[in-house]
């Protein structure tokens, strides 16, 4: 199958290898409408609103005054509503179906959380309000901090980091500060297992540490012997993800923690996969010194788009004194965001950001915790692991698990089942779109060839998981049949836009619309990036 696209006539369709056209005249598919850019829809002089003539004011623009028409599209109000409603229908989300993105869960966001976050007093709180007027917000942050410390078994938590990677930086900065206080700033090496999160080595390198990878064993765990051999007086810390990105619990984590501490280093745990063990295991009991918590993944706050996010960091006794300020404290006069003068001794990092965290995320996370309770959070973790193992068991009939089971919250497959079929991992994932499923994470973790990392989350029903598994089993059998290689290579063919040249789209994206009477000169680039 090859793709045709004729936007000048508003038509798009699909051509079979034999040249038979199977499009509609309009380019629409059933009730999914081919959508033009809003600039292509507008008509000069058309307007959806009547605005009063603006009052004349003194011109202070001098030579910066606009010389031509502003170029806004002219549309009636119904056209605008229809356009953006149709666009919203093209936005696949967790509320529409299974979203199996491994290692970065798209978790259901309960409507209760949203309702609580929009309550007056939380939704309209301003970071520059006098502290006496935000006593309830401070108490909520302190209560959320109490839950996080209790669940993790850690004595301190920094609430201000803005996201997971920001939390990693916060934790590693605390480690650097603790080493400096010990007079051991020469410790510049950070050990990062191959099964760790991809941001871990980047964070360590950004802070000036030298990253030393630790290999994985054949069964996907940290090679403890290799780790012990790498420990020395130059090692500042290990950054380990648990459960790791192979979907496995690091069974030797106590031995790892003891060895790291015996060498005088610190133990940073990437908490991105904490959702698989929350309520069942306390990281503090495992010897962890600090760990960031992705509220979006474990406690169901919205994710993506660069924020607003939140990545609190829990800290052990060894690092608590280096937590960034301010701290939320309570005394006889009420709640305060203390910059100094608390009873905690040490050398705090100071502020990591202008204000004290993302109130909307705090409110949603605490609402999620309190609505589930301690037993409910434990059930959440168990259901996430159960769902992943169900997916692994069902798909193992046609696909190839990378490691022996059971897994934790995500099921990892390699591309062995596609060997000699002519279908690549990317082809297989793209074909899932035509079946109505967002693809899983591909080609990660790097220790597995052609990795397919599936994380179904705990909120999916058995019926939804069965439908998802049935579709993947069908695709696996279809690939192995050898009769539909070109179909895979052309997929997706049912989506609003077809397979892109992803290299061109990434390197030469078309980000600016130009009128049709001035067509772009780089036609191949336009086609690639549309």
C-alpha cells in the first residue's frame, strides 16, 4: 500500500499496490472529517463576534506599528466550534482506551481529583498571597508530605521539584552537598545500571558527575558482581531504578544498598515505577537515601506536555539536612513556608524554583490518596502487576517475552517473533494504530533488541485487556504469515495522517502555514511533516 495526499482538493486516500483507489471524495472517513488548517478554512471579512471600536489612544509604537493586515483567519462562530471539536476528537487519550506506554504510565485521572482541585481556595491560590491567607494550602501540602513520608518510610521530603527529572536533580544535588560537607567532593563517579531510566545518566552528567554504566545480567537485573567491582573511593552514588525498566524488581537491592553504603556512597532510587510497589514496599526499608516520586504515575495527576508537573523527593536521615527550602512548618502562629530558622541543622540547598511547588498537582494527588486509603493504594499496585502479568501471559503465545516471568507493572517483549517476517518493530507498532490502539514504548530499554514495553495500568478492565491482546495476537499471526508485509510497512492507513518520514519530520518540521498562492518550495519536506 502507498499513500496519496491531495490537500489542495481536500482529498486524502489510500492506494493499493494494484493502484485501486479506496478513498472517499471528501477525504472524510465515516464521521471522521478531513480537517484543514484553520487558516485554510477562513474567508476574508468573516467574523464570529462583534467587538466595539477600540478607543483612540496615543500611538507609542513609532516605527514598530504594523503595516499590513494581521492575517487572522475569518470564520463564523460555528466554524470555530466545529473545527476545534473535530481536532479534539483526533487527540487519543487514556479516557478513550488502553494507553500501553511502558515506563511512563498514562494513568486514569479520576474526575473526583479534578473536582477537588477546582474548589475555590485551591484553584485560585496565588503564590504571592500573604501566608496568613493560604493556611489551608500549607496544611494540605504538609498532609501530602506526611503521606509520602509514611508510604516510603523516609523522614523528609522536598515538595518543590517541578517534575521527575527535576526531582532527580534535586536528589543528586543533595548528595553532592552531603559529600561536600564530608570533605569528599572528589567523589565524581555515579554508577547507573543499564536497566535504569534514561534520564538518570543525563541528570548525573548535567551536575558534573562522570557516569559509569553497570551491565545487566542475562535475566534483566543489575549485575551485582560488576557493581561491587566498580565501587571505590571515587564513587558518589548509584542511580538505580526499581522496579527497573525491564519490568523487573531488583531482587538484590538490599545487597546493593549495603555495598554502596559500605563504599561511602549514596543510593539514589528512581521512583518512576513506584506505582508497582506503593503500599507493599517502603523504599526507606530497602536502604534508599533519596527517591523522586512522579505524582502523575503513582498518584494519578495529569501527565505530559511539559507540565504543570510535580516530582517530590523523599530523603533519608543522611540527606534530610540538604533538602531545598522553603519547608512547611507549623507553630503557635500557624503554618509558614520557612526559609531559615527551623530546628533542622544542615546546609539546605536553597530554592530550586521560585515558589513551593504545583498546588494543583498536590491537591489532586492527596485527593487520590485519601479516596483510596492505605489499603486501596496497596490494591492499586497489586492490580497494576496483575494486569501486566495477564498481558504477558496472553501475548506469550505469539510474541516473545524478553525475560522469564513474572513481571512487575510492565511486560517487556523483544522482536524475535518478527524474525524473517520482513516486519520491523516500528511497522508492528504502527499497525496497532489502525486497530485502534496507541503503540507501546518501542526500542526501550536498550538492553533488549527491538523492545516492545507494555504497561497496561491498573485501571483497565479484563475486557479492555482482552481486546488489546486479541488485536496484538492477530497482528503477530498476520506478520508471521508473510502475506501482508506491505500492509505493515504502510501502516497506519486508517489514521487521519499516514506514515510519516519520521527523520524528515524531526529534522525539517513544517511549523509555519503559508498561503496557497505562495506554496512552499520544499515540497518533500512539507509532505514528510504534515
